[in-house]
C-alpha cells in the first residue's frame, strides 16, 4: 500500500503547457488511494479543462474564490483546512513569484497563503522555459521559497514546448508521485548510507554468450527506492537489467561478479547498511574466449571448465566494520524449496545478522513477492504483497535493528 493512501491532497494547477502532466498525476494519485481536490487558476484553464480534472479526480473542481458552493464563501479556508498537503503542479514562474511575496488575487494563491503552516505542507513542481528557469530572479525566488519552508521539487531537462531544450520541464507524473511518497515516508534512515546490490550477474563465455540467471532486479530496486524514501543516501550496484533508476539513488552498472565486488568494495567503507539482493553467479568460465566459439562440423561440443566466483556477501560480512557492528549486513536467498531450512543455514554460513528468503523462480520478474526474515531469534514472514510495499516493510525492520 502506498504511503499516500488515505491522504487528502489539494492539487493546484497554475498556467502552463505542463498542465497535461497534471492530469496524469491526478490519476496516479487517485490510484494510490489519495482523495484529490483540484484547484485551478484562470490561466490553467487555458491549458486544461476543469471537466477533465473533475473526471479524473471524481470531485468538483474549484476555480474561483467566489465559488457559491461554499456556504461561508471561504473556499480558501475550507479547502486548505481539509488538506494533508497542497501540491502545485505546474507551478509557473509567475505563480512562484506570487507565493514569495504573499500575493493572493485568486483562489489558489489565496489558499496557499491561508494554509496552516504547521499542518499543511506546500509542495511545488516548477515548469517553465529554460531561460525563465535560469533567470537570477527565478533562482532567488526558489531559494527564498525553500528558506520559507516550501518544498520545491527539481525540474527536468529536455525538449520544451517552445522548441528549445534545457532545464525547466516539470517532472513527469511518476516522478512527482515518487517525490510525494518520499515526502510522507517517515525518515527512519535519516543520516544513514545504504549500499544495495541488485539483479543478476553475467559471466562471459565468449563475446556473444554467457552465463546468467532470471533475476529481474525488481526487489533490489524497490529496496533502494524504499531506503531513499526513508531518508538514506543510497548507492545501487546493478547487474544487467533494464529498470529505471529510483529518484535520488546513485546507480553503478556492472556485468560480472568480480565487477560487482569491485564496485561494492569501492563504496562499502562509507555505508551503514549493506543489502545484498543481487543473484550473483556462483561460478564463471575459467577462460573466456576472445572471439565467438564456432561450430566446426565435427559434432564435438566445447569443453568448459569453471572456477568459483568471489562470495560478495560473505566477504563484506566478515570485514572488520561488519564484525565490529559499524556495518549492518543483510543477505537474500532465493530458494526453490525448504525456504526456512536453507535460509537459516545460509545466514549462519554467510555470517549475517539478517537473511531474507523468498521462493523462486516463480517470483522472478513479477511485481509481487513474499519474504521470510530470518535472524538468530527465528523467522518472521512478510506476507504476499507488492515488492515495493515489502521493501518499505523491510527497510522499517532494518531501521529498528540499527537503534
């Protein structure tokens, strides 16, 4: 379940072509279990109709401070008091300047000014031309808005409606959704650094063939995302997978087990938590051919010999920082049967305080899973659910073990 479920969010639209993304955002928020109340400026109605936003939110849209539906004619008060947050997306350069100076000449700015500062956070997603964004006046306004306690999201980069290219695009709907989920997630890992490995490794036989496995990396990426949402600085070492990098996470791409070990060794010295979700190949070909191995028509198959790969988890778990308690290590075990027995044995063999087991390969590539947390006291199950929800639960459990 999303951390946004049950929230009441006022979604404000100021004028800008990026308003079309607000329709996607509204739909995503509703899907996440949010009650969305849309408020639009007159300028916004030139880009998006209130009818569209009403259809997507399932609630009447407010466009005027003189709306007769409010018995006391105080929509700016009533709407702001009901909200868990006000999100302005898009927030134009003009609207941000208005916020900075306390302007209140229409419902949305009036409502932002009237909101209870200690109860209703204000989050804005800027959207404007690249020159407008880089203008010193806009940058001063952004800096002061942040100093005033307003949460100003980053901008995206790319093609703009005017035909130019650069900074100033409003973030995509899924990016804003992720930022909002992170905003409302308790920061149980604030100040911590987390290192996560994810996905499979690939061991080359020749330039076009290799040994790998069915790991999709989805669980590891979900854990990296959850750790970042919980306030940690996160480094993600990823094997060969095609997944988008979670926002705010530093990603390092690797192929082989030895490359993954090198990347881990480079960053583990600064980590407080190491979570090894990657499905690392146990063996690799002793010799990788420089050229593609060709059939010669003799019917003979090539003879391959293998050597054992380094055990990344065990290596880190037996390091001085882990043994002294400065580094908390978490391992993963994907088993086809006897999950508890195998996970318990693996935890002891690897020397980690927490081993997370799951049944594979049925869950490989899927969006849901079920986890078994095994430590020295026994085992506890995280029941079947979305991998992202399980990741949030796992990160919360790890945070309690760091106290």
